[in-house]
């Protein structure tokens, strides 16, 4: 008992000593509005916190903790060797870098003042020593103790990082209150604007600009007879009370829209949209398709688009800025197909180079259509999720836009793939190539992978396995298949981006592709990539013959990987799988119609705003639809010519009994049964069966003709198709015995006549089903003329002349000894 008493006393003494020491160190000042005031050792304007030592002795902070979460006070440990001198300061740069450098602490978190978050400091045994809740400030301001180490806090309109706290101000004037909420009204309304503060004057604007003391002074209720943005700000007569935050509301009067509406406003936003390349501060309000205000945020706008920037209707990139004090993001589920409800960055595209009326032949839908097609098909690509919207600028109708999720964005990757910015490598090609994230190392690592693939034989399994471990091969395939199918003429040397994550614990660590602009598709726009044919009959293999557009080796990599038989099979059959699902004519037309119908009611007003005619736009849209229908038909001929295929054959898949299991063909689990699709011959079609009812197990395959290998008893198998047929996956109750398959002996012919008369044109071994046959053929001089390790009665003699040849067969079947036979065979022509 005495020993325990001493231990407890010592622990309590340690806590008391730690608290006494750290009480000398206080959180002295912080700024989460550091737009342009204070640069860190990386020349960045990050949020910062200043620690101050009020005592007369140096404090060793080694092992202490900093955090932005009360639920996790030990989030970041201060490294050893960090101390703070008497009456000294230590700057904490909340950059998320997780380091101590340049005399600054860079913890592994950032701060967000508008959530709001906290800032905490704890001692080495986790006892909380001080905590503050962040209170929003306006741009460039800070909050701190009125003087260094004081017990009272104040506002600073001129922050004092790493310097004595001076110039303290009182709290901002209270933000004015408008009597009517932002939103849609069927007729004119009257609003009042009030403030609870004494000795303030309220100034307001109706054109989207920020109110100043030169704006209109509020003296009486305001009647709003047409759509306007009302912005109001309170100014105190006390010089020590800074002006309030701005209250902004958009009032839509007698406006009717069936899709989401975005109101964007600011001093210079219209200047940007009129073509000047500036980055103005703007505010954005988002109203859903039920006309309800769901979120608002302040930020900055920048130009979006290059060729399309020459059009009168222009797109913008919008980035929310927590530093402005209103909100940290668009905090609403703005895309119906996604669960994400926080967006710091979004794109407001004006349909870019498919814009109507400014792009010749524009249908006002191509890029959203292609990206949505990829998304609905669950392709292995990152795509810009789309919703149509109407845009108002400073209260003026600005037409039909497409609101897009931004994929070349660290927030996107962190949200979906748990990979922070510091762990991202992303490359982008638009004319030239640069590293969006990851610096020079990203390019160096990509170059090394590209060189490995193009300098080594990808048919060697170990080489291919290494590539598969670092490169998302399915993403490469989908990137080429999709752009080939839609006949894209503006990619590889333009509009190409790819990335990987370096976080070992995250989901995506392999290089993978993102979709950028898909406007130059389906025969539309400029052929920047110099593809050989922009028409619907373009060969699907045309990308393989492009001469490395962009210089980053994408086509070289594809061609090198096509030397691997497994990759080649996957690549070719991926065309078939997609053509049987999301790339069917019916589905492609259905999807296009559904997307167009969403914004169709808005087109007349859009055209009235920007010009053109409904008839011309509808003709352009019909041209797109006609291209799709023709492409669906021509793609089969192209596949046959490109890859020496046969067919395609109508194949029906079914399961028995119903609802007992499912079938995967190549890359797709079939959605329903019976399922009929078109599949090619002269290439393996991979099959996989899986029970979906836990009381069932797979039993066997049933096929009318051709041979399933290695056996009809294998749940993972393959078949070489030679014509239309039905393939059934049979399942049985777990309690039932498996089927007994009779394996008949092979019967090997000694002559065949490949003269294309439909009779005895191939070397057909009878009873080959359930046998895995290796066939080797030699001529009379002992030269090997044919070899197939998985023979399935497909050999037609090729171009061999008539004569006598010699075969050697090795065959295996379940529960059978290895069968070997050699003999002669004759080709008669």
C-alpha cells in the first residue's frame, strides 16, 4: 500500500508540474483567414496559431500534443527538441505536412473555422492543457489575446504573427437580418433589413456587389419586383468595431425552373464571365430542383475552358474558401448519383466545345453524356459527375450550365480514396505534361513504369504481374475502349490525366485514369489528336496505331501489354461486354434521352438568351443520335477486322434453377436471366458461375455445342464460340449429390478437307468436351507448323498446303489418366 501511495503521489506531482510548466505557454493568436498576410517556410498562406511563453524560463515542448479535434486530443505529437524561449513565440502552421521545418511546427491537420473546429494542446501524458473553439473571422483577420498572454481575447484586423499583439478591436458589428429568406417568389415582395446593434448604419446593394459606405443607405423597406441579389452590411459609428459580415440573399421573382439553380455574385464575377481572365472573390447560393436554398459559400472563381473561352457563354471553376468566413464548402448532396455532401471545388461548365449555340454542331450534352455513360457502366475511371443547372450572375439569367464534380482535386481523392494531398501523384497532359500533385517524382515514377513496360516482354508472367501490381490495367483498358467507342479526337496529347496514391493503407495505389473533356466525340469538333477517321465506321483498334500522342507512352504501353495473351483477351472481350450492356444502342439512346429530358424545358430560354433556334439544336442532337446508332452497328465489323474475330453470335445465358446463382462473362456479372448478348468467336469467352442462394452450390455447365474447358464441372471455365447457342449454369442444393459426367474417349481423325464447303473444314476431335487437349502438328521435315495448348477443334489448317502431316496429342480429364497419342493426318484441298 505504501508503494502504491508513493506512485500515485509521484504521478499527481508530475501532472501538476507539467500543468505549471505549460501554463506559461498559451495560445496567443490564430488566423484561419490567412489569404495573403503571412507566408510560411514553403511560401504558402496557411492557417496558423501562435504559441507564447509568458514565463521567464524555457519550456521544452517535446512530446506534447496538438489537435483540431476534442475527440482526439493526441492527434499530433510535437517532435523532440522543440522548445520555446522565455517571452518567446512558436508558430504552428496548420498545413497538414506532419513535420517540424524552418522553425515552424507543421502538424498533420488543417483548420476549418466555419465548421467550427478546435485547437488543443495536451501534455505528454494526454492531459488537456488548453483548448479554444475557432470563431470565424473575415478575410485577412485574426483573433488573439488583447496583449501577449492576457486573459481577454479580441479581434485583429491587422494580424501580428510572430510579433507582439497590438491593435486589438472589438467584435464585428452584427450581421444584418433580412425579413424574407432567399428563394423563389411568384410576385414582387417587400423586405426589411434590421440589426440589433446600436449606432450602426446598414448599406446595401442590388447588383451583387459588396456593400460599402458608398452604397445605398437602408432607410425603409425595399420592394423587389424582379430577380435581384440583395447584399447588406452594418457599419458602426465606433471605429473600434469593424463592419459586419455581409448578408446576401437572391430573390427570384416569377421565375420557373425544373432543375437546380445557382446564383453567383460578386464585384467582378461578370467581368470574368465577359472574358477577362481574373480570379474574383464571389459568393454562391445553391437552390435544388424544388427551389429550396440548400447551401451557400464564399470563394473565388476562375476561368474554365480554353477553346471555349472564346465563346460568349463561358465556364468557371469555383473554389470555396473557409478563409472568407461564410462556409468551408458547398455542404449539400448536389449530385443525385453520389452520397458526397461536401464540395470545396466544383466546375460550372457551359458545355465547352459542345456548347449550343456557340460550337458549330453543338448538342449541349456530349461531355456529360460520355462521362455519365462511363459512370453508369461502372468503368474503372474517375469521372466528372454531372447535374444540369441554370446559372444567374448578379441576378441576371445566364443560361443552361452543367455542374460538375472536380476530379483533379485533392479533396476528391481524399474523400473517395482516403489519400491526402501529400500522398497523391497526378499527371496531366494538355498540349504539354505537368505534375498536378507529386512534383518531379510523379513524372519520374511514371517514366520508370513506362520504360519497364515498353522495354520488357509482357508475355512473361512475372513481368506482367509486376505491372499489374502498380498499374490499374482495367483502367487503361476502359480508357482506351471508351474513347475508341465514342471516337474521341481530342485526347492523349490533350485532356488526359492519370494518378496514383502513395498511402499504403488507402484503396487506390495503382496508376489509373480520369476522364477530362469528352466534347470532341461522335464526329464532333476539331481532330486535335489526328485520329485516322472521325466517322461512325472508325476502326475500334485505331488508338493502337497512333504514334504516341502526348509523348507519355499510353499507346506504347497498350501495344506492349497486348503481347500478353491474358491482357489481349481481356481487352478485346471488354468491347463485347460493354457492347452487351451500357454500349448497346438501346441503352445509349435511353441514357441520352433521359439526360436531355432533364434540361429540355430550359432550352427555349437558354436559346433566347444566347441565340440560335430550337430547330437547329434539335437537328444537332439528332445527328448525335444517328451517329450512335450507326456506331453500334459498325463496331462489330470493326472488331472482326481488327482482331481476326468471328461472329458476333447471339449467345443466351441462363441459370437453373432460377435465382439460384449468377454468371460472369469475361468482366461483367450478367444483370438478369435469361440474358442474350453478342459474343465473338476465335477468342476465349471466360465464364464464372457463383451461387447467390446460400443453400445452393454450382454443379455444372450445359452447352448445346462447342466445348467448355477445362471441364463442365469447373465454375471458372472458358469456351471458344462457333455459333449461336445457349449456355446454362446449373446449381444444386448443398444436400444433393453432384452430377456424374461421362467422359468418353477421344476419337482422332486422320483426314480433313478445309475447302470452305462447310463439311469437314476443321480438324475435329470427337468427344473433346471435358478434355484439355494439347495439340502439336509437324510437317514431313519435322518442322512445327501448329501448336495449341487448349485445343477446341478450331484448327482449319491455316495456309498449309495439301499433304500428310504428323500430330502429337496430350490430353487430360477429371479422374482420367493422361492420354497421349501421335499419328499422321492428311489435309485435302
